[in-house]
């Protein structure tokens, strides 16, 4: 289990804000739940509105690209939007990543409870065991 800090979060926000500062996006949409903190911080840093719904010209963000299910579906629906994650568990293709992590490392984000994350990890891993 790897715990990420608020300092690392601030650095990730700064990195993404620098990367997208020249982009003409209409606003920032954060994938619920994990992407919301990142979206709020980027909306302030980029001085763009926080969007309640994704849009074709938005910056769409999430905390982690793990299985790809969430962002792949949004990318299919909004192929011209910009996409970013704090941590990606695979090499980036059409999304921007601040840092990469091994697929087998469970991440605990600063807004999460370590105890609850341990339970979530156990449930996640047991759901993927082969019988």
C-alpha cells in the first residue's frame, strides 16, 4: 500500500496546471469520487469553471487510471476532450499522467482513510481471485 500526501497532490496540481495552462478548455470535470478533489484544485489553478457534467471541450480528470473502464467510456463519448490523471497504472496513451505506478500497488490518496482503503483493497483483490 502506498500513501500519497497532500504535498504530492499540490505538486501534481501544479504539474497539470502548467501542462494545460495554454489549453482552451471550457472547464474542468472531475470523475466522481476520486477526480473531484483534483478537479476543484485544477479549476482554481487554471481559473476555469468546475463542470457538473463532462463536455466535449473540457479537461476531464480522475485520481487514478487503473482498469481504464471509467476514462475509456468518457473518451469514447468525448474524444476531443483533454484527459488527465494524477497516477496511471499503465503507460499513458491519450491521457496526461503526472506519475506512473505499478499495477499491483494499492494507492491511498490524501482524502481517503487508510483503514477504509485497506478494506477496499481486500475486497478488490478477493473479487479478482480465480476460483
